[in-house]
């Protein structure tokens, strides 16, 4: 029986892609967003991977993205001060764009109504991730937040999932974890002994031989966990 449900944050509860895309487009308004938005997403993935590996600090990974983008746009090699100045505008716009996915609140409320304990496991800086949860109005619904910057490990490593289960006071076999990344989230959680659920918002055809449950909306989560 599932007694607790843990969630990924960005891409699962919070629409990070839209907020980030709109913010970077407004930060470089003279650049074609059809190129700029996906390129920024690629740089973000690269920078975050290096941050989680301990190669870059939280501030440094942000600067890395901005300096690399400026260079690709032909704007020269920016020093820290110039990168930070442009980042300040981007971050302010990004924060202003934080919104939960429409299916998030109803799913959380439905699970809480059953008495399930709820929380978040997220790769990233704890202070920022807490700010996001507060910003979208979910702090009361998600009292347990385990972030990689404090946990000493990052998804898909088992340690961060097990730390969250301990914080919720539940055994891994009695917990489910839901996230939008198949390997990092669903399979990582399953390898740690939880029920890993892949939230595939693309809605595309289901891959063959899928080894974890797949949903395309959080509205499908309460029925899935009731089975």
C-alpha cells in the first residue's frame, strides 16, 4: 500500500520550461526565440549537470550559461559583472513566470484527502527550490522538501530518494515518486525501492517494454495509486 507520494518539481509541478523560455526571450528581445529558447535550455542542462557533479557552484553555473550564450551571439567575452547584470534581469523575469501546471493542485489535493503524506525530491539549490514551492502556493501542501544541495546526493542516486522517505517517515516500498524524466526520476526512484512513475507530458506513443508506470497528466496519478 502506498502511504506517501514524492514529486519532482521542475517540469512536474512547476512549468519551468515556459517560465525559462519567456524569461530568456525577454532578456534578449532582438534574438530569434526559435533559436534562443532551445539553445538556452541546452546550456541550462549542461550547466546543471556540471553543478550536480560539483564542477560548478550555483552562481557559477548561471554565469556559465550567460557567458556562453553571449559568446555565441557575437557579444564578446563577458566578465562576471556583465554576466551578473544580465542574469539579474533574467532571474527576475523567470521568478515572475513561476506557475504550477493546471493539473498539479487538484492531484495534490486528491492525494492529501486520502491521508497520503506528500513531499518533493529535487535536484538543485535548496533555497531556490523552496522559493519556487512557496511562489506557486504549494508550501503547505508539500511540507517535506529534499534538495540535492543539502542531501549530499542527486537523482538518480538512491540516497536522495531514501533521505526523503526517512523525512516522511515511510519505507521506500510504501512510497511513490513522480517525475517528468524517465531515467533520472522514475527509474531512479524504482531502483531505490520506490514505485517510480514517469510523467510524460508529451503525450506521445508509449515506448515498448516500459518498465515503470507512465502517465501523461497528474490527473491520472490518484487513480493509478488507488489500484
